[in-house]
C-alpha cells in the first residue's frame, strides 16, 4: 500500500512539472511584453550634458524611479523588460547632482560626446479649401421647405448685380458713345 501511494505521489509530481513545461511552450499562445519602470533609451541619455539643471534633466528623462531621502543628490532610473515571456532584461542609470547641476552619470548607458541632432517627426499636410455652395442647414431646409433653391436665389441676385452695368452700357450706346 505504501509503495503504491509513493508511486502515485511521484507520478503526480512529474505530471504537474510536465504540465507547466507544456503550457509554457504551446504554439499560438500569446504572451505579453512586460515593461516596468522608466523607459530609458540611448537617445535620451545622449541629450544629457554636464551642468544641466535638475529641471532640464526632468524634462529629458522624466521623474526618477527611486528617490532616496538619504541621497538627495542621486537619482536612479530603472527599466525592466520581459518580451514575450523570455528572460527579463534590466537596465539602470544613476544621475549625480551637486547643488542643482548634473555632475555625473553611472550605469548601463553612457552619454555621447557628439552634439545631439534631433530630427523632427512632425509632418505638414496641405488641405485643399472646401468649396461649399450651400451649408448643411440650407440643404436640409431645401428638402422639406417650400422655398426655392438658395442657389437659384444667388444666381438671380448675381444677375441683378450685373444688370446695372449692362444698363449703363445701353445708355452709352443710345447717347452715341461706344460700349466696351
């Protein structure tokens, strides 16, 4: 009896271990990319320069992940990434200040000594001017109302505006002048 229960316990233990291996390696199962901490990349660190103020560093790097009350002159940024359930990758950088100015950088990133040229990601789009004959309200009221089409009113109005000049031309011809 003891032998069979011991065998059953061993088989159960091996079965549970095998289940976790099988479940972790199933094809078609989506695993999330897990990112934690401050997202840090080399382009951000390249913008850091000696004697930058804390405010300028905050603008570039964001708020530090760790602020220690005992070490107020040190800001620590941590970034941890685990893509698709793979091994976790962790990066860190520590910034040191003297007073309000940046004096040192330590960690997995090193700032570049070359000047930073940041390319613009902005694009501009030329939108053509809309040619509206009638407003939406005129279109809706034209469907249900007894009024004549507003476009027809505009053409009649344009014709009236053009008619005084035509009448002046007729008067010049009648007076013996030439019409141009």
